């Protein structure tokens, strides 16, 4: 029985025989494939593959085991969306454990760019080639070159991400955003850099980080439980105290508000649920405080209505809210 193109390409990739053209084709096919198709093909490869025949057999076996485990256990919604939302995520897991050298060493072509995306209303987690772990929040994307960890450790971020950077004193790690770069050697921090937000915010959980403008002019340094805000309009910055653990609660599927105005609340709720929220007659003098865990959008709007009476309508991805 003839294999599907998806299974053939995944198998070629795992056996280090895929060409750059095949790689791009594989990415496109995975993005079009259903959850059921992906589950079936990956399970089939898992069942048929002898880890001893793979290059770096111990590493590759762990990769396959991890993929298989994520599909068949745990939170189905999260694991399947992780696979569906970005083929690059799946491929990056494998790439991060060594096979990204395949393109640069074997073909010696121009550097490829890999991009990982978390679509609106979704979150995902990846491990970069240097071992750094990254959590991507809703409507975010992270990109890096195929020679990452060879000559540099630079990534570009649009949206929000939490980083646990693998320590490397000989090579700094840099997160590039629209108007500020975050430079570290090994630490944990959160960066919020959504295009529609007026400022970029960096909060530090542990270690220390340096902030610089894109021209490499040093701005300042951050220490644990500090948050920096850099204005996109005039590049002015300020530092304040924060609860860094609260700033990265979203990585645990929790969203906490403390004395937050309506603008901030509904902007973040829109990203959290992957919907467009329009608000009329809002009163910015009203501040909200609550923690979101597993509640549905309708449930949280019902609770908001108890605090400040509103009329709300949910029509697919469009949500309208009017204060009474």
C-alpha cells in the first residue's frame, strides 16, 4: 500500500534525507492536514520505525517518544493544536536536537529562517537548538535562522513569549523586537511585544538582562521582579517593580488582573479567547481584579456583568459589549 505524501516526507525528514524543497512542502502539507491525519501518520511512523536505524538514535528516539506522548496523553486540545497550528513547531523540535545542521552542513545554501506561530486563542511551547525553552502566547510568532547556535543566538519576536534561556557565557542570547533588544546569557523573562500595543514590556523572573536599542545603544539592566516598558512612539523607557511570576502566569493557562482598566482587560481577553471584542460606553475609572483559569468567555462575561452591568453578544469570533 502506497504511503501518503505526508508520511513519506515526515519519514524522509526523520532519516535526514529531506531536501530544502521537501522541507517547505512538508510544512505546507502539515498546515493543511487535519488533526486525525497527523495523529494517524505520526503514530504509524512511531510504530514502524526502529530507533536503532536513525542517525543520533538515542536523541531521535526521544523525539519520537515525546511527539507520540503529546498526541496520546494529556490535554488533547493543547497537544493537537500544537501540532496543527505550526508544522514548524513539530519540525523545530527535531531540528533543535541536531538535524538543523543538515541544511547548513550538507547544502551550504543561504540561511533558512524557521518560524513558530501560536494562532489567536492558542499557546505553544518549543525548545530551540541551544536548549532554550520558549512559551508563545496567543497570536505570536518567533523566528530564527537555521544557523542558530553556531555563530549567534538571535530570535525575532512579534507578540508575547516567556523564555528560559540555556546558559552560554561565550554567546549571548538576544530577543529582537520592534524597538528594543533583550540581551542575556542565561535567565528567565517575559517579553510582550504585540504590534497593536503602544509599548513593549519586559519583566524579569530571575537572573539579569540588558536592554538595548536596535542600534546596540545600551538602555538599562533589569533585575528580578522588575518590569521595563519602552514606548514605541518616542523610545522613552521606565522601570518599575512587579510580581514577575504573575506576569508569566499565562504559561500555566492562567490570566490574572489586578486593578486593571477595561481597555487592558478586554484587549487581553480578546487574545486569550481568539476573538475580536468591541466595547462601547466603557468607564476607564473602573478597575478589575480577577483570575481566569478554565472559564469560558461567556462565563467570564457573566462575572464581569456582576461587577459592572453590561450587555454582551457573542457571534462567533465577534463579541460586542456595551456598558449600561
